């Protein structure tokens, strides 16, 4: 039997500024095992609400495969 996705080895992690939808939308192209979406340090305080809104819509439409 294969390993479950919960326990699989994650060799590479890609950290992205979640406010930039174009980066998040195409992140799977780079083949990272995990994607970490930063809404804290990478997004200025006055843009956090719009970043959350944009990220929600990007994630609901995205195709991330095994990432």
C-alpha cells in the first residue's frame, strides 16, 4: 500500500505572498511538495482583507494536483 498524503515526505516548501493571486494560481507549476501562503509578513496591514478575499477565490478555482 502507498503512503497516505498526510504522512508523505515533503522535501520542498514554497513560501508565497498570498496577496499576489498570479503567484498562488500557478504555484503548482514549480513542483513543490508543499505551498505555504503568507498573509502575515508579506502583506501590509491595510491590504490583509483584500488578500484574504483574493486568496479564497484563487484557492477555490485552483488546480494543485499533489501539491
